[in-house]
């Protein structure tokens, strides 16, 4: 497009976007792909089942990928975007080297692209894969509202807004409130730490302060010190289970361990040091069924954070890369792409 035409197109797109009725900014829907790609959820599940059969830790990896996606720029799969120069979200310390499961998303995407080209977003694949991981490790199920679209921006620095394992109870509550999640939902979702692993750098230094203040079991910290011996660099790859009792089962043991001073991260331990949070820990520790119900509801709510819908964003063809400009109507900058309809977004022009 000649640059003057391009400017006119941009001006029109902005005008159209600003007058769109609220209804065209669709809500997520359970069964969104029932007509568009009937096998989408089954294909994602197959990829997740295969991956977890090979490496059970990937269930934790996929749940965390969805969380880290949703907390940065909303659930738009920005966490998956690969940057050739290492400047994407996934390159920043809160994500690198600890995030895992990217190849599972790629396998799921390949399967759904083969069945229904250009139809299923990477953000929805992440939400389905997290749900399937919960199902396979926790023997439970919830329906995932879908219809998310993929963003085109991923910035290294944005990842520093993710909750930090050194955060206090007050900071944790505020970080979740910033995403419209309550203090109780923060405690409920932290129960994800009943599966998965953590790198020494995420806990070992802060836990020396906890040892001094008597908020970690000395025997546990001694065990962790032995494990992390010589681990003084952020780059080290030594890891340990976050839930030392049942590290691959999504159960409520995480909460029971907290009450025994066996929480791994400072942030985990904070949940029992705060008078408003402790009752939520106790309730989850005492009622696994109740915790799982609340967990499913909170996962669905987390999956709604700042989603792109309708004609916003795009359906990425490769989850690791934004679509080439030629594959959409938007030849301009990334910011323009978020308001300008894609090639498959004819609904805006038609409405
Ligand atoms: C409350 C604030 C939270 C903090 C500070 C936090 C922090 C962390 C840290 C430091 C790790 C270990 C990373 C590593 O060094 O390998 C981790 C792992 C994990 N987190 Fe969180 N997290 C929080 C909440 C959540 C939430 C809300 C979820 C999901 C809904 C979640 C799911 C996970 C999972 C599944 C793992 C294990 C990942 C793996 O094994 O690959 N976390 N988290
Ligand atoms: C299984 O895991 C190994 C190493 O963890 C990996 O190299 C291999 O590609 C995986 N295979 C499948 C089918 O995912
Ligand atoms: C690195 O990548 C980002 C995003 O793709 C780009 O904006 C930036 O100019 C690149 N920097 C260098 C030094 O190539
Ligand atoms: C796990 O998911 C499968 C397939 O989606 C479903 O049939 C099964 O009932 C779920 N398990 C539980 C315990 O809900
Ligand atoms: C919450 O959002 C405010 C306003 O954007 C920000 O200043 C603050 O750092 C955020 N808090 C946390 C813990 O992320
Ligand atoms: C947490 O605090 C410890 C010690 O106070 C520090 O060494 C570590 O770098 C901090 N970690 C993060 C992720 O901020
Ligand atoms: C840690 O693992 C990453 C990815 O597998 C690798 O690139 C890096 O070299 C490892 N670092 C160390 C210190 O072994
Ligand atoms: C929570 O449980 C602990 C350990 O059983 C108990 O000491 C504490 O009083 C309980 N606190 C609340 C607020 O329920
Ligand atoms: C546990 O939670 C379930 C589901 O919310 C609820 O029906 C049940 O009454 C609770 N049990 C106890 C002992 O509180
Ligand atoms: C997807 O994009 C990534 C990052 O640019 C690239 O490395 C990979 O080869 C692409 N995959 C396919 C199937 O084209």
C-alpha cells in the first residue's frame, strides 16, 4: 500500500474501532470451536497427554505458561513469541530458564493447524493445555471459555511485573488485585505449587533469611542447601520439587506443607504469615474437594484477564512468531495491528 493510502486506512480503522458497539467485543464462550474446529480441544488434549506421558513435569510447565501469559499483556500468547535478539517476555529472568512446555504448544498447534488452518488461537491452546494438565494431574475437569485472539507484542521488561518469589503477602495480594483477582483467589491459585519444580536461585538466598527468622524448617533448609551447594549463579539449572510430598499430583498437600514450615518459596510461606490469608490456607488444607472447585473457578477467571476477542489481534499461524505483515490487512506497526482488522476479520467491515 502506498503510504498515503496506508494513513487513510489507519485513520478509518481507528474510527471504526472507536465506534464499535460493545457487543462486537465478544465474550469468551465454552464450545467456541464446536462449529469452527470441532476437534480442537481433543487435539490439544492428545498433544498434552503424549507430552506428559514422556515427561510428567510438563503438566506443571503448561499451567505456569498459561499463568505467565495471562499476567503479562493479558491471555494473548505473548509469552510464546520468540525474539531472535532475546528481547521477548520469555527471555526475561522471571521466565528464563524456568518456563517449559513450549514444544508441547507447538505440537498442539501443528495438530490443530492440520485440521483447521488459521482458526485456533495460541492463547486458547494455552488455556486448553493448562486445563488438560489440571485434569491429568488432579483428576478433575472444568470447561474452558474460548475465543481468545493472539497479540503481536512481547517485551522483555513486561515480565518483571510477574509475581516475585520474594514478594510479601501485601505485594502478592496487590499484584493479583491488579489483575482483578481477589486475595482468596491468589491463595487458591498458588495451590498450583502442589506440582512442579523450582530452580535454586528462586528460593535459596531468601530462605537463609527465613532460617534466621524461624519461618522455615531448619531440616528442610539444610536439605535445600545441600541440593543447591555451589549454586551461586542465576544460570544454574539445579531444581527441586515445590511440593516435596507429592510433586506430580495436583492435591492440597501444598497447603498442609505450608503449615509445617515446609513452603519452598518466601512467597509461599507468606500465605500463612498473614492473618487475612491464613484462613484460606486452612480451608484449602482441610477440604481438598472445596479447594479444587475454587481452583477451577479461579483458573477460568485468570483465563479472562485482558483477552483479545472478535477482530482484535490475530490467529497466529506459528505460536512462536507473529504473523508476517503480508498475511494480514495490517502492514503497519504492531500497535496499529491491534485495532486494524485482520484478513480473516471481515466482520468489522461487514457490520
Ligand atoms: C502467588 C504468586 C506466585 C509466585 C511468586 C510464583 C513463583 C513461582 C516460582 C519462583 C516458581 C519456580 C520457578 C523456577 O525457578 O523454576 C514457580 C513455579 C510454578 N508456578 Fe508459580 N508463582 C505464583 C503463582 C502461581 C500461579 C497463580 C500459578 C498457576 C495458576 C503458578 C503455577 C506454577 C507452577 C505450575 C510452577 C511449576 C513450574 C514447572 O515445574 O515448570 N504459580 N512459581
Ligand atoms: C521425550 O522427552 C525427551 C527428553 O525429555 C525428548 O528429547 C523427546 O523429544 C520427547 N519425546 C516426545 C515424543 O515428546
Ligand atoms: C530486537 O527485537 C525487537 C523486537 O523484535 C526490535 O524491536 C529491536 O529493534 C531488536 N533489537 C536489535 C538490536 O536488533
Ligand atoms: C478428565 O478429562 C477427560 C477428557 O476431557 C474427562 O472425560 C474426564 O472426566 C476428566 N476427569 C475428571 C476426573 O473429571
Ligand atoms: C499494581 O499496579 C500499580 C499500578 O499500575 C503498580 O504501580 C504496582 O506496582 C502494581 N503492583 C504489583 C505488586 O504488581
Ligand atoms: C530474593 O532475595 C534474595 C536475598 O534477599 C536475593 O538474593 C534474590 O536475588 C532475590 N530474588 C529475586 C527474584 O528477586
Ligand atoms: C541451563 O539450561 C539451559 C537450557 O537447557 C542451557 O542453555 C544452559 O547452558 C544451562 N546452564 C548451565 C549452567 O548448565
Ligand atoms: C489455621 O490452622 C492452624 C494450624 O492448624 C491453626 O493454628 C490456626 O489457628 C488456624 N487459623 C485460622 C485463622 O483458621
Ligand atoms: C468442602 O467443600 C465442598 C465443596 O465446596 C463442600 O460441599 C463441603 O461441604 C466442604 N466440606 C467441609 C467439611 O467443609
Ligand atoms: C515458528 O517460528 C519460530 C520462531 O521464529 C521458528 O524458529 C520456527 O521454525 C517456526 N516454526 C515453523 C513450523 O515454521
